[in-house]
C-alpha cells in the first residue's frame, strides 16, 4: 500500500475524506463539497464542475483517475464528462469533478453526495523514438470498429 497525503480545504470541513468502502474496492468515493443547504442542479444535457475540497500529493510515478460511479450512470444518467479525468503527480490544486447529466430529468448535487471514484495507478513513462518504418502487425492500421461488433462479424 502506498501513502498519499491529502488536505481538506475549508469548504470541505466535516465531509468524509475518500476511503475504500469494501475490501476489494478499486476506487474511493469522492464527495461533493458544495455549500451547506445549497445544491447544483444539472438539467438534462448540462454539465458543471463540482468541487470536492480535496487536494492530494501523489508520489512520483503515480496518477489518480476520476471515474464515474456506476450507480449514478445507470440510475440517473449522470457521468464524469472527461472520463477518466487524470490527476498528475505534480498537481496540487483542488480536485474537481466535471459531471454531466445524460439523463432525462434534472439531477441535484448536494453537499456530501458521492459523485465519482478516485483510482490511483502507477504510470509508465515512455521515450518516443522517431522511425521511418514500424513493425507490421496482424491488425495494421485498421481501427474504429474494424474488428466487428460481435462474434458473427469476425
């Protein structure tokens, strides 16, 4: 287990910091740090940046990803717009979550609502090397659905 230092900003005081809710969970829930008694209402098709009041210090060689919560996506049609959102190891600002309402009804975000998941992963850094010729592969340059949509289309 790696240690990730965090700080809660004043507008998130009293909210639970992210934590794993089950022993096998890959992500920790991020909660909305909107003002007490206020809400952000997302009409269908609308997006908004929701504050979490959380700042983290990732160790070098790691990133954090902000991912949608499956229950919000299925039940409400609400997702993270730039999914997954990447938090780099050298970022020291507040984590914000860009939520979008793909649903058909307005969706209210209130203080303490679990709005996204935070997953921490190691990052491989690469050195790109210019080349006039690349090794051939079975797939080649085919993409964007070229492998078919089902077993019957192969």
